[in-house]
C-alpha cells in the first residue's frame, strides 16, 4: 500500500513541478485521466483535460512567475491530501480583473484522487480572499497588519 501512496504522491509532485511551476501543459495528458473532474473549478470552466489546461493557463497568465511549494502531503486509499504555498506577481488579468503588478502569497489545500497513475478528481480550497486583498481588489480589514498572515510564521 505504501508503494501505491508514494506513486500517487509522485504524480502530484510532478504535476506541481512541471505543470504549475514550469507551465508544461504537454504532460497534462500523462498526469490526468481524460474523464478528470474538478469539483472546485471556477464557474464556466471547461471539463476534462481542456479544463485542466484552461485553469492552469489562466492562473499562469495572471501570475507568470507563479511558484508552488508543497508544504505537506499525505495519502490514504486513492487520495492524496496536500497543503501548498503559492506565490507570484499579478502581471496579467486574473478572472477578469486587470493586473495590479503586486506580489501575492497564499495557501491552498487540495484533495486529489489518483487511479492507475492518473489524477481523476480534485477538490481544493485556495485562499482566494487573501489573493484578492493582496492584489488590491478587496481592501483588507481595518485591524489587519498584513494581508499575508503566513509571512509572520
């Protein structure tokens, strides 16, 4: 069982390094199942492999220097649970919002179901509020010293 979990973690790690951090969308077909379902996709996003490419493409367009760092990853059964720290500079439109050219840092929690070496499902919770505050879309609450609380860790 641990070998299966290590293999699932390797698939996820490869996705972060190659797809997210390097922008290599050619490996999406290798890492994701053709019937992939993203339960956390933005409204109107296409499904399947085209959705993977569209969502990561939109994100890399908005934050061209995006970098994810895997902080924690555990596996059980056919699921890998992850905590990643992301950072990047908002140098492109983000979900219809013009570029602010401001840096942002955030966390994201995700659950990825992996079957036969391919990611088949995803559930995720990125810190969208933190991102929107940092790129100047939403003002921070009045008593908040930093829009990036994990910078103080």
